[in-house]
C-alpha cells in the first residue's frame, strides 16, 4: 500500500446496522423485512434505515426461513413469439394480483433444458411453475411427476399424466380454417406446418388431414410442407418449397409467423392474395392483423389459456390437495382480407 494513501473501510450492511440506525431491536428489523405484521411507524423507520444503508435482504435466506419465495416461474420456448408475449402479459396480471413476482424463462425446444430448469426451481428458487412445452418426452414427464414444485402445463399432455393443464383445441381450430376456405370455394388447400414431433405440429397436422377428409377434399404430399421451426425464416423456406412443387388455391399455416412468411413468399412471386391464393394462419396475433393484406387467423385463446393456467397455479398453491383440473379453450375464427374476395359493385 502506498504511504499516505487513505484507507477506505468497506463492510456489508447488516441487520445490526439497520437496527442501530432505526433505533429499534434486531427482532423488529427482521419482522419488517420479512413482511410480517408491524406498526406503520416501525415499518417506516426500518425501511428508511435499510434504504439509507443500501441494505438488501438475502432472498435465499428469507425463502428458507418462511418457506416461500413469492416468485412464480413461467417457461416458454421462445420469448419473442407473439403468442408467448400475450400469455406473459396475462400471467403477470394474475400472479401480481395474488402477490407474486413473475420470473420468465426461455427454454427453447429441447425438453432437456426444461428438465434442468425444473431441477433448479426445485431447489427453492420459485413457488410454482407455468410451463408451455413444445415437445413432451418421457424424461420430461418423469421430471414433472417427481417434482415437489406445483406445476401447471399450458398445452397437451399424454394420457394418464395427472397434472393441472390448459390446452387449446388445435384440431377443431384447423377445422374452422378449412371449413371457412371451403365456403369460399377453395378446393386445393395446402398446409404449412411446423415440426411434427412437437405437440402443436402433431395436433395441427391431424386437424388438417381430418378436415380435408371431412369436407370431401383430397390432399397429396406436394400440398404439405413442414418448416424446421415455427418461425418467419423457416416459414419462408417452407412456403418456397410448397410453391415450387404445387399450385394450391388456399394455404393453411400452423401459426401466424408461418402465415406472414407464406404471404410474403406469395406476393414476392406476384401471386395475389386472396385473388389467386387464400391464406389462413393460427393464433390470431397482432402479426396477422398488421399484415398487408391482413390475415385471417384461428384464435386459440392465448390470453384465455394463460389466465386460466395462472389461476389454476394460484389455486394449487393455496390448496395443494385440490383435484387435478384440465381445461380446454375452444377456438374461434377471425376473418380478414387474406381469405375473402372483395365484393364487386356495379
């Protein structure tokens, strides 16, 4: 140390220092900072002292002491997807009203990442988990079943898995899209899907095939393409493959990002929408409404699913022994410019 240099003493603020500054006992400080009942005067003194000293309570120690973190985790595949953004806003409103903080996690498509997240949360970093998995594997199901953490799934689960969950009826949703296109006189309806090894991909393919048969139409391999992901970039590539191998008069897309990508690919080739080809998406996000032309889309009730799931988790936290509840949100169709020909006035 250089001779004559000032010596700066640093030390972490403690409950003792807060108590001394506030002129109260350590027990009183602990009571206030742990959120236990205290008089307004005592609460104000302690908080002012803690703020002045820059004291931040140890959240880990507090959670061990009181048995809770006041945090709820919400894990989704992609925080940039408009569907998950809408869900996040709705979940945040519900859990905040119940006195919890929302912690968001983007886990991607790999179930192993969700298993690792669940393992971490089980060590006491959250009081409950809302999980929206794209892929549900046997190891993930095993981890969900063995978890001590209350969990609500947004999405479908295999038969026999007794967990609270809220899901959309994607099969019925695709049915609404195909029915609408048939009513518009479309006969060669193609399908742009996401990966079929995912829960939504499998369900929406099933819905497409079922609906084609139901309305007496036919489909072939060249009318069906699978994107590598449910993203815009993957959708552009998939739509380009579809148009290189077939000439549909309508295209159903497994989500709105794929629909926007398909619309862009069509217009880049000089194909008119909806005059030459009609387009329908799924999820009814802002992206569908903001597109030009605006895109008809199946509303799978993203906000409703999120709200219902958050309420189920709050219910589970309040009553761990409550019977398992499984909720299905029915789809609706939002008709816009991409699927309906403008009326010609004479």
